[in-house]
């Protein structure tokens, strides 16, 4: 029933709605199809899927090649998180993520419609003044001029959402349902290679690992809109790029991850992988000091201690949003910009997780700002 004075949608509005619905269904069907071969019983006659590439030690990172896509691997993401300030002095958090996943399908299938690669994107603005998280998501199969993740350098896009690198500068343009980004991100520090020469272990077995590098302290300028109102913004971001074929082992349920741009020019990345009982199964990280020296953190050098939970009024999931973190020789207290930074991405990745802007301090003294990610708290995280 429409409220008095509410207009009936015109033909163009209905057409746009139908196109959006059809596009969403195509993406959803592609995701469902991607799981069919993996679920097919042996001897069912289903074609065998091509094997995924493996993460192995001794492979040196090579740039700009490794800025781009790595299609033989099962899972990959380009992750930008950071803090923005508007002309009026508002502090905002922001997240832009593109995921690529290679379904378990027969590569020999000649059909143009075969979803050889699926692309997913999430974006969000943490807005404490308005007490809300602006968020949106997309999912498409690669190709058909709808979406692509190119090799050789960062160039990934879904419809009007894109992240592209040119001469050390990243351009992010995303037009979401009721907000948008047009941001330029510039490298200010060398690439931070995580793990052992870029191989970041995620579990006791060597195959549970990713190739992983970061770009801390990226300078950000540009504009955002919220409900049609534009704002010039500037700030600082953290960029992550990971690719893997076995990120989580069968005993892992999710992870806690933090990336912090430290006020002294240093940078910290730390994570722990949790098992089904919530205990640490693995941990690691990278600490870059202000003088540029880098320390790779062993599992016993990283400890996350939860201090306070927040329960989502929508999903009922309780997230530990306030933490004490020990990372090598440093200790940090992590406090969220706002509690409600829960991302519901069930229409694309199928996951519900907490991803939010946090402040880092010690004994009340500010040390930096970053982003905290909490996955697998509602149910075990599954990476296709």
C-alpha cells in the first residue's frame, strides 16, 4: 500500500528494477553453480575440475605483475580500508573490497556463460555522526563486459564499481545505492611484504597459506556522497592484496585481523585464526617500525584479548569490538569508531562479519588508526 501522494513507479523505474533483479539472479545462480561440482559425489559423471594453484615458498614477489589478478588460485582480494575527514571535520571510516574466486568447474567447458571467475565487491562508510553504516555489495561472473580482474596490474571492476592502479596511484570509483566514492590513493611507503618473503601461513599445515603484501599509509583525497550530498574528503588508508587456494584449514572457523597506520610512520598488521571453540589456532603479523625495519611476528608473538562485546540488534551476533593486542614488543588497546559496523553480505559472499574503523592507543595515549575485521562469529566462515 502506498502512502498518500506517493508516486507510482514509471515504466523506466520498473525496467530498472527488473534489470537489477535479473542481474542479481544471474550472479546468484553463478555462485550456486560454482558449488555443484564440489558437491557432486564421486562417480557421478560430473567433469573433473582443474586443480588450483598452490602457495609455495621461494616464489619472489614481482611488481607490477603481482599487483594484478592471479586466476589459477582459488581466492583473491584487493582490500582498501581507512579513515577520512570531511570539510566539516567529520571522521569517517571506509572500506572498499573486490574479491575474485575461481569456481570448482571444468575449465574445458567452451560455453561463454561458464562462470570461470566470479567477482564480488563490498563497500561501506562508517558514519558515527549519523549512527549508521552505509553499505552495499555486488556480484558478477567475469566477462561479458560486466566484470573483470585483469592480470599484470591492479584493474578490477564490476559495472560502475572499479579499482585501478596507474603509475603508483590507485583510483577507486563506486556508485552504490545511496552513496558513492571517487577517491585517489597514492603510495607513500614501499610495499610491505608479509610473512616469509610474501608467504603468510594461516594454519599448522604449510598449504594453509596465502601470498600477501600491504601498502600502509596511503594518502587519500577525493569525494564521497551520502543521499546525494557531496563531501570533499581526505585521509589515510591501508591496502591489502592476498591470494590463496587453501586459506582456512577444516578446523578453522574464522579470523580476527587488524591493520594500523601508526602515528610515528610505522605500520602493524596482525591476525589470529580461530577454531570452532573460539581458541587461537594460528596467528601472525608484520610490524614495520618508524625507521623502516620490519619484524615478522610468530604465532606466539601475537595475542588478541577481547575486552567488550557488542551484540547486533539485526542478527543477534555478538562481536568483541574492543581489544587488547600484544604484537611482538608492542601492546595496543583497540577502540571502535562506532560499535555498529556489521556488514551483511549474504547476497554476495554469503557472509555476515564485522569490519570497522578503530583507534589504537596505549595507556590512553593515541598511537594510530586502522581497521579491524572479525569473521566467523555467527557461523563458520566458508571461502569458496
